[in-house]
C-alpha cells in the first residue's frame, strides 16, 4: 500500500491514461471500452470540453432489473 503526504501534488497520483467519449457515442461502445481497457469510468466531452463522467454504475443503473 502506497502512503503519500496530503501535501503531494495531484499530478503525482492522478490517472494520465484518460479515456474520452463524445456525447453521441453509443452505450454498447463504451461498455466494450470498459471491458477491453479495464476501466471503470471515462470523461464525456462535447466539442473537446469535459461535460461529465460516465461510470460502470451509471450504465448498470439504466438497465432494467430482472
């Protein structure tokens, strides 16, 4: 387990391999990306600007439960 002081800059601990998706990407595509890239979230962008975050939990929530 890695311990760093709270004064550590965020640049030392942030994720740098950020996956982005445009607003019109279909759910089936991002589900594939989550699986292939082993990620749990991605940044949603509109015209190159971040407008939201999509997580696996967000996707699960929109599927009907059986």
